[in-house]
C-alpha cells in the first residue's frame, strides 16, 4: 500500500491528492499502527523543518523590475516578491513532501526490517543490494549511538554549561564522531567475520498471519488513489 500511495503522490497533478495521501497514511500509522501521535509529530518535524528552509527560494523571485502578477518590494534596486506560479510550485512541493514522507513512515514504523528483507528476497532482489541495505541500516544506528554516547559523556563533564563551552563541545563531537563510529563499525565487521560471515546476512523472519480482507482493502485504497492521481 505504501508503494501505491507513494506512486499516487508522485503522479498527481492536483495538489489535494497528496494531502489525502498524507491524511490517510498518518491516520493508519497512528491509529492502526498504534504509533504515539507525539512521536509521529516529532518525526515529521525533521523533514518539514528542512523543507521550510528551502521553500522561500522557490516561492520568492528576484527581478530587475516588478512583475504584474505578484507582490514586490524593492531592495537596493532589485525587486523581491512572489508570483502565483512560484507560490503554486512551493505549495506543490510541500504537499508532495508531506505525502511521500507519510508513506515512508507508514512503511518504516509498521514493518520490521527482517520482514522487509524477506519480502525483497522473495521478489528476487539481488543479494548484494539486500546486504548493502542491511549494513547501511545497522551502521546508521551505530553512528547515532556513538553520537549519543559522546554527547552524554560531554554533558557529564559539564560540556554544555555555557555558550562557549557548548561550541567547543560540539566542535569536539563533530571532529571525533566519524572516527569513533568508523572504529565501532570495524569492530562490528570483525565480529561478523568471526561468526562465519560469508557475504550473506541471514536474518530470522517472524511468521505473521496475513488477513485477506486487509490485503484487499489496502490494495483497493492504494489502487484507487493511484488511479485518481493519473486521471485527475
């Protein structure tokens, strides 16, 4: 279902279709997936904050003269303002991002990685791709755990008591983070080798019961949104 709704977001010409996808995916993730809505909101803050930093560059235009279909103000001989086309493009980017991110979170928060790898393996995805996916997933958490441990150690040594000490602590963390994470990743690879790693990562899949009604409902919802996106 996440793939179908993501396709609907990418194929939609009407700006309101990604909003429907966002509402549906968010409701399913929070209600059916039982994800705390506060956690879901915090997860959304990261991509939304990143996008809001770039949207003004899309919505605003700089010109040597005012354009009739927008509102402009003059700065040092240049006219800065927004046109209907720029605002429409910014709106489309925002709603597409919300819809696409909600599809990603629906998949990530409801499907364990071993189950996803098992599905991809049954779909004849190359083993090399699955291995890279698994290792990247693991090493992302190695990097995150290393950063949290270093920050906790700095906090215990009063590294964030003032503005100056905070800057020095952040500088030290950033300067040593990749080196420490690389060392931990090397230790992880050594542990895999000692346990007989031969290039194939085998994970245990948890048997799960599939309900035909849920499968049909998900296919109908996703297919309907995709059909609506390509026809409207």
